[in-house]
C-alpha cells in the first residue's frame, strides 16, 4: 500500500514509530502496536504502529526517528506493508514460561531493544520475567556481553585499568570526586563513567557537572584519560551499553531492578576495566538493608567479574546516614573540593574514599593503599590531579569551593528538643531534597549540621534546605510537616510508630546505576 508521509513533530524516545488510520491499518491487517515495513528506494525499516480513528486516511504519520532515517519530504509517497514480528519476541515468550535463554537469544533481544524493534510492553515483559524468575550467572554474563556488543567501547592501550562503582542508595555520596583523582595521581588509569540521578538527590554526573562538562564523546573521553589518567563523565552521552538506558525506562515505573548486575558489569567491561571495586552501601534507606544481603550481592558481582575477565572486589559501607554533610549536586561537589583543598576535614567522606581508593591501589600492586590514599589527599596531589581533569574536560581548573553557586533561597531547621541524634531517615531526606529542586536545580539541596550520635540542644540548627526557587523551598518545608527525617532523644525508644487503620504503604524504590 502506498501512503503519503505526514510529519508529526513528535519523538518516540529513539524508537521507530508511525501512525496509521484505523481504515488503512485494518486493510493492512495491522493492529495497534503491530509492525509495518516501510520501503523507499534502497532504504527500509520495520516500525511499531499506533492507530488513530481521527483522520490520517491515506497518510502515514512519521515520528522524528522515522523522518530522520528516510530523509524524505512531507507528502512524498512511501510503500507500507505488514511486517513480521521480530524473532526476539518468541524468545521473550519462552522466557515468560520460565525457559532459560541461550547467548544467541539474549543477543537478539538486546539488539532489537537497541534498534527499537520491540515495544515498551514487550520490553516490560522481558524485564518482568527476569525479575520473577531471576537471572543465573550465565544469563547475566550473556546479557552483559550483549549490551556491550550493541554499543561503543573505550579502547585504551593500558595493561591495568581501574574502576569503581556504587550500587547507590545513600545520599551525599560524593566519594567518586575524591577516588578518581587519588588513583590517577598515583599513576593509574581510571576512566569513570557515571549516571545522573534517577531516584536519588544527585547522581555522580550531576555533582561533577557543577565542576566541568560531563557530556563527552568516547573520543573526547579517551583524550582526557590519556592526558590525565582519569575522567568523570556521564555514561548516557557515550552510548556504552545503550540498551541499559532503555531497560531503566521500563524498570523505574515497575519499581524493579533485575538488570543491576549485568548493567553495571557490562558498562565496566565497555570501558576496558581490568580491576574493579563495587561499593555496596548497607543499612536502612539503602538498596541493601542487611550485611547478609550485601554479602550475597558481593559474591554475585565477584563471580560475574570472573566470567567477564574483571578482577572484582566489594566494599560494604555504612549506609545508615548521608555521607558527609552535603546533599545536592553543587553542595556535594563543594564539599568534595573543600576536602581536596584541605579546607575542611569531613571524616566519613574521607574514610570511605580512602578505603575504596586504597583497595584499588592495592589491586594494582601498591602496598598499604589506604595510607597511600590519605597521603595523596594530604600532600595536595589529589587536588592537583582533579584540577588537571577539570581543565581537560573543559571546566575552570582555578575554581574555589566558595565560588560554587548554591541556591539563593534557604530555610534553617532547628531542634525542638534536646538529646542525641538516634536515627536519620535517608529516604525522606532524598524526598525533601528532590522537592527543593535536586537534581535538576544544581544549587538545591540540604546541608546537615548534625549526624548520628551528635549531641543536640533545643534550638540547635539541624540542617538547612537550599533551593533556586522560593516556591520549591515552600514545597520542601511543607513536606517536612509530613516527615520526621531525624530522631532526637535521650534514649532509644522501643515504639517506632502506631498503625491504627488500613493505609497504603509506599515502599522506597532505589534505582541508581
């Protein structure tokens, strides 16, 4: 059937999508979310079909992705016919029945995900069955390799390439900004790719972006690493394992994360990592609640690393409270800079950073890595290296912590009674920070003056909320009326809270990778 092209000025998130009239679709025998094959000269494409009852008869509506692929003028005729469903869909159906998938089948699914040949419903079915039936080690390894093969790779002529990653869940974790320059200053290569925040107050890419550009190409990233030994860039701009970004879009609304292991390890393999430390924050409010669960996850990471040729170790870290005092992109980057410039001593941030950096340095052959990492900060070598990386990535390498822009609107929260800080609710802190504007508003966030075990007198300042817009500050303050993010008392009380009626329980979902 020949139909005239109509441009819709709509994007489909990278997928090839078209719109047909109900009459034309019925004549072709295509239902909504079915497939159509488009032909024009030597170019052809399989596209997912949406159907409309309003107008469009005799026309095919092109989303931007299809328009850009064919490069045809509007009202030009194009051949449209029924297309077969992708073979990968049959593999997904078999997985729904609980059958294990072979490497070739997984590869075909991931390839069709990246090329846009599967609809959101079909991808959701695949992700859901992985969540319900679980992934064995072979499938996880095959998924990692499939995600690597469908994207770009960073190729460095280095024998040892170090990397680190956190599974997330604890606010204020700016340790990457310390670990990368510590490792690089000691002569080792660490090409760090990071994500933006999905459910947290700030992702590493959001923090680093307040210091330097993070949206680099693979070639630009390579030049930075070859010049400075390290980098900190946003992985989403690199097309390393691009299938993962598509899977995340499906996982997030379903509050499931079955792709955690293959996603992380696939990205590390894509940058050529030979040695890797996985940070697993553990405690209430994090992804991993207990040490036992974290140990099991660590075992899986190490086993998968062996299959992929990456020597992997894991650091189980304390996650019962934010790391450091600052939460929010600019606040966290400023705190990291204050540590590296030796203007401020923040014990928990430094302790976590030097332990992770120390593990990496020891994996690379150095002795007493923790002491070496501490000395690298104390001597100023880490600061010097960070400024080199900032300059190489196009930032201002002369920037001072006090010059970093924080939100103009602020609100101090004071203690209503005296006592000791007994607990801190990480999830509520993140919710308040996001309501204040993080991570989009880089200057928004929370600065905490009191942490676990600190003595508090009535009227003491507990924390300050920062925002770039007054309306968001008001919203954050209103949210505080519904949440108690810090428990203060003279002794631990046995009663947590009373439940007297049925209510909807909202479980915190953490998706950061």
